[in-house]
């Protein structure tokens, strides 16, 4: 039961932190942290590694593959860029 809740939180977090900047522009800072963790960890997801370490299973299945797929990385890169541009323009308007 707890395992399923944690896996769902991870999956919802992936969606929220990728596209949530549209609703709350400051999610971009979390996107920076995620991208930095990928760069420092050879494109491996830290949360997925922790899931496997503690639960011996990941939200993506039972495999030991922690590398984030290219399409997911590029999607986050593009969304982070768009969110950054939006934040720059948003801050100019309200200063």
C-alpha cells in the first residue's frame, strides 16, 4: 500500500514539475534542481535510485534502469526554458 502511494507521488511529481510552471511560475526553480541532479548523477533519477534501494522496485517497473529517457530530459529542458522566459517577462511587468 505504501509502495503504491510513493510510486504514484513520484509519477504525479514528474507531471507537476514538468508542466506545473504554467499554473505556478516558480516551479522553474525545482526544475533547475532536477536538471542539476541529472547532470551530477549521469542522467540517473535520484528518486528512482532511492525507490530501488529501499523498496527493491521502481515506479517504472522492477528493473534496475535509473537513466531518465532522452525524450523526458528534453521535455523538461524545453519546459524549463519556457518557464524561465516567462518568469523574466513576468518579473519585468510587475516591477
